[in-house]
């Protein structure tokens, strides 16, 4: 644990340490946003920090793989990961744990899948700005329509990262909803890679670290523009994420502005009167 007590957004803006704290929280939200995109299709059920080809041979698939309604979603498949690879950042990465994929209904009109994540650990080792270790538990619900796909998640995340040369830890509750909308003429499919499109994010994000227990409402004042051709995280060419504090004073937000494929976003805390 590394953070001192902080109860208001005005406190957050007062010194360099708390500026770094806001950056740490914003980075966690941003990295999860890239990770979520890869979990919204069965075509690449993997971590965004691992390249697609490296998963061959390190994923065991068990469970009920039947598909009685022919919607391309298995009844109850379990993916067990023991993967080590070079990730999107060009640094060492590993993915271990389980993801269970289930068909929510035998009614073919319900297009999508549910996932249960159990002790799914993602570790990225590299520069301080990109190194982190997360273990996730919880659920995701993914639903498709012809022109958009929705992901609603309820995850508990134990995160370790580097802050000013020291290891920091946080417990995160992520209850965010993601919608990717595309103008592609081809209908979206659960087994096809996601096309480029705009991403809207809403919901709650809680951060517990040391004496800090901060609750945020997340929104996208400018929708994120997902670039399907981008191979280096973050995968957005533009857009703005905003995490507003739910505190007694309630006067501030973390702003995350994307500046291009593979370019680190600008993260800044904005204190309001």
C-alpha cells in the first residue's frame, strides 16, 4: 500500500504525489478498457497484452462444448490459460487462470455469451508506465446486435503496479458497461474480430488503496474511436474518458484523452470549485 488518506478531489490536486495517484487510477481504467475489447468476442478470447499467435498451445479448453442452438456459443466451455509471451508493449507478459464461457439461452434470438473469470492473472513486465500485475474474479455479460455489442461486467481486481519506483497495490471494483458501435455493413458476430467503431463507457469504478477508498462515475464525453488495425495498446485513435469522484464535495474528475494508436493517453486530474 502506498497512498495516504485523501477524501476530496481538491486534496488530490494539491501535490505531485497525488497527481501521480490520479495518473495511477487513470492508467488502470485505460488499460482495462483495452482489455475489455478483446473479451467482447470469442474470436480472440485472450488478454489485450498478449499477441494472438502466442496463445496457440497454452490454452486448454474443457467442459461442455456442445452448441444445440447453433449460435456458435458453447454450452459451458472452460478456457484454462498458462501463457507466457511477448505482449503488445514489446515486453514480457503472462496470462494464467480460467475463463468459463456459457450460452445464456437456448433461444437463438438472444445473441451473445456470458463469462465467469476465476483467478485470471495478467502480468506485464516492462517500463514503469506499463508494468502491472492483475488478478481478476467476476462476471461479464456480452450481447450482440447487428450494429453494436454491449459488455456489462462486475469484476473484483487485485492490482500491483509501480509508482515512483515503489510497488503500489489496489483493490478495484469494476462495474462498467461498454458499448462498441460500428458503421460496418457486415453484421457483428460473436466469432468474428471486432471492426473499428466508437466505444461508449458508463458505470462505477472503485479504488481501495491504503487509507484511500475512492468511488468514481465513469463516462465518455467524447466517444473513444477504436482502431481495429492498431496493434499497440492503447487501441484508440481519439476520444475522452472521464472518472468523476463521488465524494462529499464532489468537485473534480480524472480526464483521460487518447491521442492516437499506440500513444499513451494524457491523464490529468481536473479540480472544480
